[in-house]
C-alpha cells in the first residue's frame, strides 16, 4: 500500500494540509445547498413525495421502506418544499465526502488527498444525484462508512473498525438493496485476511461481526424477497444493443458525467480520455500493491455486474438508470484516478489529464446549474414552466390528461378535470368526448421517454381524439438542439421528438362534432406505458 503521510511531518504542516481539504469540503457544501429550488422536482423525486405523504408504510419493492420513513421524519422537521426535501441528503453526503477524504488520507501521500478531494467535491455526476430528494446520498454515506471500516481493519487489524463496517453495511442495506450486495466483497476480503493470520483471535471477531450484521439486516432481506415476488415479468436478458448501451452509459457515468453529454464533444472527449488514462495508470499501480487497494478497485465492476444481472429481472428498465444504480462506487473509482495522477505526477501529461478532468466537471457544473446539456432531460426539466402555461391557458372545464405526469400536479393548481392516461380504460375516451362535445378542450401532456409502448399509447389516444373530429395545436418545452436531437435519435429506438415535453391542445372546430363521432367512441384504449406525440412542435 502507498505509505501515508510521514510521522515526522510537523504539526503546522499537517494542520495546513487539513485546512486545504476542509476548504474543498466547504466549497462542496456550498454547491450542495446553492439554489436548491432552481429546478423543479423530477419524476423519482415525486415518488419520494408521494410515498412520504402516504399514511401507511410506503411500498417500493425495489428499495427498502426505511428511506421513506426517514424522509417522513425529515419532512416533519424541515417541511416539504423542494429545497427542504433535497436538503435531507446533505448530512449523509457529508459522511460520504468525509469518508472518502479519510480513505484518501490513508492511502495517498500528499498532495494525493488534494487531488482525490477535488475530484469528489467537483464531480458533477455526484452533485447531480446527491442533490436529489432520493436515496442516493444516504446510500453513498452508508457505503463509505462500510468502506472506511473495511480499509481501517485491513490497515490495522483492530476490531473497532469491524464495528464501523457492520454499521455501514446495515445502513446500506436499509438504504438500497443492490449496493448492500456489493458489500459481500469487502466482508469476504476481511475474512480472508483474518484467516491468513492463522490466529483464532483474529478470525472470531470477524465472524461475530458478520453474524451480527446478517441478523441486523434480516428484515431488509425479507423485504427484498417480498419485493422480488412482485416482479411478474419473466426473466429476460437484454438484447445486444441494449446491453451495449447500458454498459456504455455505466462507463460514461464513471469516466465523464451525465451533465457532460456526448454532443458536447469538445468537452466530453478530453474528459473521458483523461479519466480513462489516469484510471488505467492507477489500476496498474494499485494491482501491484496492498490488497486494500485491490478491494477498492473491484467494487465498481462488481457493482455494475450485480446491477446488470438484477435489471434482467425488471424488463423495460431504462438503460439510462444503470449509472445511478452503481453510483455508490464512484468515489472509489475517483480515488483510483487520483492515485493514477499521483504515480505519474512528475510527467506533463498526468497533470494535463487531471486538469482536463477537473475542467470537464467544472463545465458540467455550469451545465447543471443552467439546466442544459443533461443526458437525461428529466433532470433539467422545469415542470413549473409547464404548469404556469397550463394554469394560464386551461379553461375551468377543460380536461388535462398526463402520461405518467411525473409530478406536474405539484405545480399545476387549476381546479378543472385532470387524470392520468393510465386511468383511461373503457369509459376514458367517452369522458374526453363529452368534454369536446361541450365545447371545451383536452390537453395531453407527454414526455419523450424513448419508450415504444409509451409512443404507441400516445398515438392510440391521439387517434381517438382525431376520430372525434378534434384538431390539435402543439406546444413544446425543453426543446432539443440539432446536435442533441441527432444523438438522441441514434440512441433511442424509434428516434427522438423535437422536445422533451409536448403539450397537445385538442379542441373541436367551429362546425362542431362530426355525426360519426356523436355518442360513444368506437375504440377503447388499453394502457401500456407512458408517452408523447411525434408531432412537430413550436415554442409557445
């Protein structure tokens, strides 16, 4: 293992180094709390809202229930504004940054910890997810606690670090199932190291800690088993193209950021190449050193492998999510990148590569705070803009239909009829027909989610409304630029639309309803998914 800072380092020098690291941490805290309400909540954050407000124990078969109980307690203290909900992730994220800083201090000589902390604190990928009102920050904090415990034990052999490993593992299991599975690896590594000592006093504490941890997380294991039985879809492996896309997006979140997209090529290409170069150099060196670094290295590919296998049990899981599901291991990968820079720091290219990585993330932070160039546009969408438009334009008896509204109704306060497309079975088209017949309008709010089923659903509903004689006008929000649309069309089955959100305004022409449309509509809509129209859109 790389030697820690020399014992002979003076107290003043150690203090000054600590001040540098704390200054980076303070900058990171500022970025975490600055303009928390600059963007509206996005689809997964709305799920947090709905499940937090539930009077019963929230059900989410993909994630433990304890996160929502934590959020319910937090809301009682801090309130339920957008900023308050997102602020719930600050404390666990502080634990994650502090844990990563401690690992860097142990494993990297100076100035390696500065590089590691700069990479973590300025990572636009981590900031993107840790500021969300979701479980990403709690998972990161718990996972880093476990990693500190594992590496601490591997360094010293002292049992007190096992307690931290056990607590971190339990907290991870109650935050998210998949990251908890990846902790099997450090536990196994700790046990192997203890067995190699051939001393019973070093083995039994590890065994006792492992048994205690398994007992503590048993309720979470039972919840996971219960949730797995709710997955009714048969096992289905991803197609080659989807598997390749998932792997590419996972690699992108590791080497670049979801707010430094491929169509911003002049920034993305240097960022990816520089990160990859330093990661390979760090991997090569770490593989020849102490096993503690090997432990950190294999966490990332192991996590991705587990996530990939688990996603096979959930058909139609969007590939764009795979990076976030393995996000807990990203700080470990950033440590290895910092190690790669430290090993080659005397060469011009290593410092250039580190500068390009940091510059790329700084540009990513600019993209993030200006709501542009997001690989997943739902993170940049301002639902308040859409809601303000509808509040202004929708009549008191108009109907608003959303395709998985993603929380639009948190900001849309018009008292008129509203429903989601998933409720439009059997008599749904008839209700819309009555709205049109009475001279009112139907507003369809759709998102460009890239789903074939969603597109089919939108086309079916649009066809029913057009058969009734209604004519539409299109309004778009978060329009794609030419380069962005070209990339999205290449990566999305069926191509991309003109904008992420399309609002279709349907109304009857002045002549009224055609005779063939009076009465009950002929076709019923069987709801499949969510979605949007492919019509050409104009900015309202």
